[in-house]
C-alpha cells in the first residue's frame, strides 16, 4: 500500500506540473506536443497504466528506491522518466531511438524542473554501448507501448542481455490483441496506413512521409531494382509487408 501511495503522489505531482506548462510556447516538436496533450486529456487512463507498471517495478527492487537506477527504454516524451524521478530513484536514464524526442524531453524536463541523469539516443545496440561506456548498472529497465514496435524481439532480448548487471525487465503495452475493441481500432488504422496513408503516417529516420506504407515499399523496390517490371514490383510490395528497408532489399 505504501508503494501505491508513493506512486499516486508522484502521478498527482507530475500532472500538476504538466498542467502548468504552456504547451504552445514550449519549443518542442508538434509530435511530442500532441502526445503531451493526449496524456493531459486522457490522464486517468494513461496514468493507470503507468501506475500498474511502476507498482510491479517497485516490487522487483531488493534495495531502496533512493539507491536504485531506473531505465526508461523508448521513453517518447519522457513521462515514465519524470515519474521515476518524482518517486525518488537515485538515477534515471532516458532512452529513445528518435533524436527529436530526446531533444524534446530535455526541454520538457527543464520546464518541469525535473532533472534526468542520462539521455541516450539510439536503438538497442547504441543503448548498450552507451550504458557500458557510462558504466551504468540498471536495476530496472521499463517500457510502455514500445514492445509492439520492436522489429526482431528475439534479437532484441539477446542484445539487451549483454548488459553486465542483474536487473528486471518490465514491458507494458496498451495494444492488447486480446481486447476486441482495441484490436478492431488498430486493424482499421493498419489498413488505412497500409493502403491510403495519412499525414505523418510513415516515419523514416526523423522525417515523416505523407504516403502509405505500400507506396513507400514500392518506392524502395523501384529505386533499388529499376529493371523490374511494374507487375513484379506490385507483387513484391505486397509480399514485403511489415519488413524493414534492409530486409525488403534483401
């Protein structure tokens, strides 16, 4: 019960700080400004998810929070990192593959007067290298709504296991395929993304493309193999759904 109260207090404290932010004047990307707006508008739903994850995380600790290192993997606009700091973790490490999100989180954390100890930009390999370089020994590696974005989960687990430390790994996602309402909503989004696309549908590096995934795969195949017939390109574009550019070319 004490842990739950600590988490509840941290959530309330962070929410009060976020509400006081002038999002329009905050010099961050529209992408993360929209995420912060969504969190504020659906505060109870999202914070219940964060609360569940943090309750499970604290139960995994065999030492005080004030002596522990917390990793926010794939942190987006940094909500989990801010909460970890508000709870009282000694060291908090924020990571994201998107450089813009890392820059935005630095700005947001300063605006909230919450000091994140380390910022690591990059995928799992870069993350591991930076962790080892900084000699960071994590006790918890936590992540929300990232699991479904990992391209090769087996490879990811083998890579993250290279960290020379004993730690707990906790992932939580709201993309629950067992929930028929969520499954129906996401399926509609996937069909639209695949065939029609919409604004800021496809992100390549830090660039958003106003195109569909199918069109983008066609472009990749056409550029890499210009001698292919149009019909072959169409077939290959359909058959390579869900693949990353390197595997499409392979």
